[in-house]
C-alpha cells in the first residue's frame, strides 16, 4: 500500500527531473516541456523507501520511463545516482535517486517481475489524517508466475546501454527501458518483464529481467 500525502514538495519532482534529465545519455527531449502521463508505485517491505516509476513525454511522442526512489537519508555510495533533494511538508528532507542505483528498488522490481505482481494500491492522506484510495495512473504487472527464485541484485554493475539502464551480476541482468516500448511483443526465452498500461497504451515494456 502506497501512502501519498497531500502536502507541499519543494522543489517538485518534475522540477528535479527537468534539471537532471538533460545529462542522461538516453534522454533526447526538451526538459522545458516535461508532461506527466502518470506513475506507478511499489512497496518497500521495510516501509522506509518510497518507490515510484514516472512515465512522461518531453516535447514529442517519445514516452520516457523514469523510476525514482525517495529516502529520508542519503544512500550510501549513491552519489552517482542522486537526482536531488526535496523538502516534503510531512516527511521533511527527502533524497531522490535514479532508482536503478537503489538496491531496494532493484530487489522489489525483480520480485514483482518474477512473481507476476502488480503495482501498489495507492491511498492519499490529507492534513487531517483522512485517507482515500485512488486509482493508479499507470498500471504495471510482472510477466512471471506466482513463485520462483528472485535473483540477488544488491551488488551489481550499472551502466547505460542505448535507451536502457542495465544492472548486471554474473547470474542476472535487470534492464530499465528508459523509452517505453509500446509494441514490444512477447518476452524472449529466458527473459521476464514488467509491462505497463495507461490511457491509449495497454502493453508497454518498461523493464526486463534475464536469468
């Protein structure tokens, strides 16, 4: 269950992304024209790290996939993946990271892919503590079965490869597809995936896991 507080956030997530995206090798859009399509969320089993995958355009029809993780303190050895810091009206200072560099996100994403899980249910909380469930603007699901071993992805090599960010070990390769592939077809043999849907798109490839 993901809890979204109705409060202030300074700078906003999209202000951080507008400053960070131009330096990414897979981004070719206009950072001044970021337009959100929506987002999905995953739950951190420990309840400490916020996990959110943004889907957006940037001045043309290319659809970018930008997952972020949000932490209450800096991530050890995470400087290369830091997007920026924000002041949250309820939670205080939050460190936002490119989620491929966050071991919590990698573990949760791999688990969702292997076990065929969906994104979190989302609940908004207002200043009085009232909660209301809302529909996720982007729905995601893993292509795996309900059981199976999830690869260990704590210690990985992270690199950019075309329009993907790769986290790799000797035994597994997790790829975040930074440009959503909306007509990707079936998963290749030995590969599972995370697929997403939003209005106008029903089967976009967002991430893949090769075992």
